[in-house]
C-alpha cells in the first residue's frame, strides 16, 4: 500500500467520523426534546435509557467534535502576540504549538485508552446497567481523530517552511 493510498484511507475514516459527529449533534437535541415531552406527558417521568443515550451522545459530541472543529479550522485562537511576528517566526511558532498540541493529545489519548480498558476489565456499569466502556470509547476514538487532524496540520506546515498562511488547518 502506497503512502497516498494510506492517506486516502485515513481521510475516508476522518470523513466517517465527521459524519458520526454531525449525526450525533443532530440526534442529541431530538432525544432531549423527546425526553422532555415524555416527562411532560407521563407522570411516571422519563425512561431511564434516555439518560445513558444522552450521556453517550454528549461524550461523542465532545470528543468527536475536537477533531471536527480542528478539521474545519474553527478552534479558538488568541493571536495578539502572534500577528506581530514575522512570517518566519510565525511559522516557527505554528510548528512549536502544533508539536505541543500533538504530544498533549497523545498523552490524553493514552489516558482515554486506560479509562476504556479499566471500565471493560472491571465491567463497570452506568446507573441503568449499561456497560460504561461504550460511553468511554468516545474518548480514544475522538482523540485519535484529533491526533490525526493535528498531525496532518503539522505535516502540511512542515512541508511549507516559512509560509505566512493562516493558522487555521482548514486553510491549507
């Protein structure tokens, strides 16, 4: 398998995760609306499964959203200091920040794998006896996605030394 085939497969996986994140963002308010309606209609309250589903969707929105926002270049940036740098120093700063972000993402990813492993090995359950590792699986999946997106940004930045492009990964 060539490097370009591998990158194309990773891009397809990335697009799939983007779609899952988008569907999750759409499903969460719908489920919450249904839960609110059920709570208003039935005195017995809301179904217990809705708590687990909402929690699962929130985890996926949060963790898959990290890579999605990075992919779109819509992350928060503070550029008061950066905008005054020369193009060369801005490029150096971008490489430095992307490198630190990648290392931090990998460290948190290791913690996410540990959380999943621990909940699977101890068979932890949620309040409604739903396996907790299904919920915690969102952590490493989303962080792998973020690590991939940051590494693509870093690779593109390294391929264009000294460029004065926007800091946003989507602009590359």
